[in-house]
C-alpha cells in the first residue's frame, strides 16, 4: 500500500549518491513510492554537499523552489540531509521556515522515524548528533543505485585527517569502518542480484580497518572480495596518497578483479602549499608512489583532484602545479578553485587569492589536462580493451560501458551488446571525454 510519494535531490560526491540510495531504500520500506519531480511528492529530501561554496548555494536555491510547493501542499514534508544539514543544523531550521527536518550523516538510519514524528506531531526536528557507531554505515541498499550492472558499497566513512580546506571531518565525523564480513555479505548479495562490478567507497579507504582493532586492513579486504565468484571487477575510491603503500599496489597488481585505476588526489604541485594544506606528503614522495604503481601495473590509469588558488599560492607555487601535471601525466583530473569553508583552518588564512586569478589558473590547468587526456585517448586507438557494458542509449540503441581503466566507451553500432556483458572492444577513436569502439 502506498504511504505517499517521495522525491530525493542529490548533490555532491559518490558517498552522497550512495547515502541517497540508502535513504530511498528506507523510504520504500515505509511504503513510499519514488516520483521524478518534487511537485508530485509528499516527502522531499535534499541530500546536500558543502565541499564547495557553489554546492552549498545550490541547496539554498533548491530550498527556495520548495516554498511555493509547500504552500500549495502544507502536508508536504521537507528534509535536508548530508553535509549542509550537519554544518548548518538549527540555523538552517531557523532561516528556512518551510523546512521540517535536518538529518546529519550519522542519523540517516533514523529517517523513517523522523518522518513519522513530523507527520504525527508537526514538530521541526534537528537530527544531527554524531554517534560512536554510525548505524547508516551498516545499512545496505540492495538492488538500488544508478545501474543494474554495478553498485557502490561503503567500506568506511568519515575522516580524521583535517586537511586545512576540508569540511568532511566536521560533517562526517572520524573514520569508522564496516566489519569485513558485512562488506563481503553485501557484495555477495549484489553479485547474486546480477551486479558484475562494485565500487568500494570511503573518504580514505587506506584507513580501512584501523578502528576495528582486529588486524584487518584494506588490501586484506580486497583479497577476500576478489574470491567472490561472479564478481568481475572491483574499484575503490578514495585513497589518500600519504597512506597509499606497496601492499595496496601489490593487491592491484595481483588480484584479477581489481581494476587498473586509482584516484590519488594530489591537490597541489607545490610542497609549500601541500604543507599549508596539511596533506602529509611532498611532491617527491607522491611521485615516487606514482612511479612504483606504474612499474608494478604498466597499464594503470591515474586520476587526481587539484585545487587552485589555495590561500598564499604564489605564481611560483602554481607553476609547480602545472609542471607536476606535465610530468605525472594523469589520465584525468578533477580540478577546482579553492573555496573557503566555514570552520576549516583555511577559511581564515591570510593571502586569499582573488577569484579572477583563481579562474585564470583553473583555465590553464584545464587546457593542459584536456591535451593530456586527449593524448591518452588517441594513443588507445587500435587497442583492444575489456569493456563492461553498462547500458544502451535510448533512441540510437548504442551500447556504452567502461574499460578497466575507467574510460567511457561508446560502441559503434546498435544493440551489438547487452548490459552486464564483459566484451573485448577495439578502440577506433579517442575523443576528448570518451572513446569509440567496436565489438571484436
Ligand atoms: S583526507 Fe583531507 S580532503 Fe580527504 S576527506 Fe579527509 S580531510 Fe577531506
């Protein structure tokens, strides 16, 4: 029986997307039905991101659009979850009169009871307390998610690193790992439902197991997952460079299901800036790890995050970032202008960089990386890549999928492969953002 409709809008990282999947599963268990627009919903949930100022602004604008809807339908329940909820808490409830509840990262499992309470008592709820055991970490989202071919699985959440610019330790709390048997059970369940690939999520997967105190660690977890029959591919994100070591590189080289791709955020090419960011490594230490990876796994694709315009970043510091990009030659990067976040050390650092300089620097970074990415894509023309088909484009019937190195491949021809098939594809054209190929 339907208990009403719900709509979820998600901003931010994969961890947020996966949290939304868990919240959708919980709402479905309550008897609510998902709808594609907020206009048709009785419960509207905005799962927020506050990693950058722009992402936070989007939340306020989304909330503004809900005001007339709530006026039309006063029984509509509006909820803000995620990082902005965690950071702004009661302040958000005070400022946004039509908001019913804020739900922090540690309280996701409480969502159904929060909605019941609001329905019954009409009270406005602040559920943003941190707990020592995050219940939502132990929830899985069976059979949900963006794809029928692959799924996210959280292995740990939170972060204890406190990089100078980052809100995550404040919004998600300290590192907490899931017991390995729970992760293995979830992955087995997903494989039984037909998933061929999983992406293991954690703010710093290298910290996996440290808090469990039973000797387990991330490479050991990977070894166990690799034994699961029917699981073709394992990916993971994110790995902190300071904690990345030979044991994980060895696992990547040895375990057949572990894909040859790693996201290893550098953030800056200047040691001075890295120190101010509190990243815990120098450029030389970082590049030594990249070299080790490339020696052990010659095909490995490496991606990174970069921040430009961190407070005090001089022209010389920025030149070092550009030269690091040229030397390391990433397959792809995600680059951002520094954005001061409330409560972080970097918010009040002197020498904040004017926005027009940040924008110009970002443009230079994009130009270099676009050229390098295109070089990689063109160099793969003629190469045969194992491709996992993820879907079929509507209209054209063109299958698309990803290589083990996480590159998107669009197949030439229609309906020549089905989602879930793992097939050899000859790359025929390398484009700026993707590859074109034909089934061999
Ligand atoms: S490692 Fe640093 S950037 Fe990454 S989540 Fe933790 S504090 Fe944020």
